């Protein structure tokens, strides 16, 4: 079973600061690495994803950085806002290619 | 466009009872899956399906059964509920699978308590 290790478990950042969440994976059937955002009482929703023909992808304040040789990727949230307070999950495809395996999640709190 | 619809949203069962969590999607997605979410454990895959008539096990399949008779529906059956199955269950679908995973669209979840 594909292991996806995510850290930290929780994170507190002041408004305007940078939030950084890290993920490490084992072997994958193909390269596709998404981050999902989940608000309380809701299902997860895709935030941003990278297919690593590039080492970095940016969408607004959210950036994925990818290091294929180290099998690691990270999410950077620039100018963090209280509305970013949520749980964030990284994910990676399993060996079979038919499953998306998730990390254990990071609870982010952005204080005013 | 309703997306992925799960019912019921809340359910309380007694140990040993059986029940079915319903999942329906109206996006004509081939791939559907069930996850359970527990505190500190993230999202763990229970079962998935790559099309009507095709299902397979994920990471934590024991105690659960699935079938896929139509593209739209993917019910999850608890055969004999146990307290360890107390969790929030999410159904998800995507238009692509294997060789190129796409965005998973999640339902809003079904919160199950087994007493």
C-alpha cells in the first residue's frame, strides 16, 4: 500500500504569513500529485495539483513545489488569510494507478 | 448540476445491524470510490470501481461490500456493523482513472455512529 507521509499535523500561522505543508511518497504508477482542502462538515475539494513535467506550479497564493528525486512535494500558501483555515491533504496515486492515497492531513489555523 | 450525492447524512446503528450508504453522481464519471475519514488517520480508501460491473478493494475493505450496476450509483454496504466502523464516509468520483488520474469530486459525507 502506497504510503503518503504528511507533516506537520497542525500549523498555526499569523495572517499574512507563509504556510508550508510537506508530503513524501513512495512509488507511484504515474506522476500526479494533488492537494485537497477540507472545511468542517464538508467533503474535500481539489485545491491545486501538479503533473511533474515541471517542478513548480502556482495558482494565485498557492504553490506546489515538487522534488522528484527526493519523492517529496510541498504546498506553500503565501499571504495566508483566516479564510484559509482548513484541513489540507496531500495525495499520490497508488502502485496500481487505480487508487489515490491520502496523507493524514494538516490542520491549518490562520490567526487574525 | 448536483455532483456527488450521499445519503443519509447521519446514521446511528447498533452493533450487528446492516445498512447501505448510498452514493450517486450525475457527471457520467467512470471511476467511483469510497473513503472513510477518522481523526488523525486521514482519508483511507475502502473500495473503488472503474466502471459498471467492476469493483476492487482499497486499503481497508473488511466489513464492507460494494457493487456497481450502473455508472451513476455506487452503494456501500455494511454487513454487520461494528463500533470500529464509526466514521465519516465519503464517496468520490472522477472522469479519469489509471494512466492519468483526474480531479476527485467528493460528496458531503455520511456520518455513521455504531453503538
